[in-house]
C-alpha cells in the first residue's frame, strides 16, 4: 500500500500528469453527460434501469473509487484548511454548473489548491485567476449564506489526502452529489467526513429546518426531536439552519 501511495502522492509525477489529463480532457465530458442523463434533457433515458446500471459500473464507480471523489466539510474546517495552505490558490468557474448551465447559483466558486492550481491553470489559463486566502474565505462565506456547502475533492482516492480543489456545492447543480444521490453510495462513493452533526435533545424543539437543509437526507424527526436517521457526511449545513442552536459538529470518533 505504501508503494501505491508513493505513486499517487501529492508530488508524484504520476499524480500530477493524471490530474492534468483529467482536468483537460475527462472532467467536463463526464460531468456534462452524467448531468444530462440524470437531471437534464436525456433524463428519460437515464431512468432506464439498464442505462443506470451501465452508468453506475462503467463511469461512476471507476471515477469514484479510482479517479476523483469529494469529502464534505464544515465551513469552519474549510476556513482552517485555507489558512493552513502553502502556495497559491486560484478560482475559476464551477466545473459542474459551467458545463450543464442548469443551476442559478454563483459560477466562480471552484477554488483549486496545491497541485490542482498547476493542473487547472495549465489546462484552462483563461478561466482561472489567483486569489488571496481572504478572498477564498469570502467565497466560502457567501456560498454558505446561499445554503451551499463545501466539498474538498481528492484525486486517486486510495490516498485520501490528495486534496486539490475546494468546491462550493448545491443539490441542484453538483454532479458528484447528484451521482451519489441518484446511483447510491456504492456506485459513486463520497468520502464521509471526520465530523458528525450531533443534536442536543434538550434544546431541540422539532422545528425541522435542519431536515430541509441537509443535502444528504440524513436527518429526521423522532419523538418530536431532530436526529440522524442515515449516514451524516459532515457538511454542517444543519448547524447553520437550526434556529435553536441545538446542533453541533463533533469529531466522528468522539460523537
């Protein structure tokens, strides 16, 4: 396994080359066709069980297990990640929304970091521009106010530290999220975060705002209190939505 991590590690030539090839030639067609089959103009074809099976096991699964996938993160942890970065950050158009044009959320929200800066600025020099850490944190804050959440994507997920981009996601436009929700975690796995949303039942009044805010349908009401009813991915949107302040993010190992 250490040998595999050496090949896919942050500074390996293999990773840098495959990341550029993915950015330049593969990402946009994969995102565009996946969206059109599941939510767009060809969704009537995408509803076919055989088509979904083919999409799941010839496109989504290879991409999710071997290529690229995302890890949702609370906004506070994304800010910490930005503060701790060394080297440049660049921002460009969201690869999902810029491809399918099926969503009205902000477009310039795709923040490449580490070796992602090299790959995407080389592949699309006219689309990306450098930005400061303060600007990056401002984008996170602005998107959060719109009910969007952040996912940090990794390349070659066998090495889950290969983070190369911070995406600001929405349920209507984020294609990896749509793949996960439509085809299932087994077909296109998202990486569960290191944080879980924990509800204080003494403060919860069953308002239900957190249920609507959760992009993963992980929350439900039980005995008038909001609780986790499915896997929490750790995005933290429910914390922002709760008017009683009854939800807090806890480290998964300690929750």
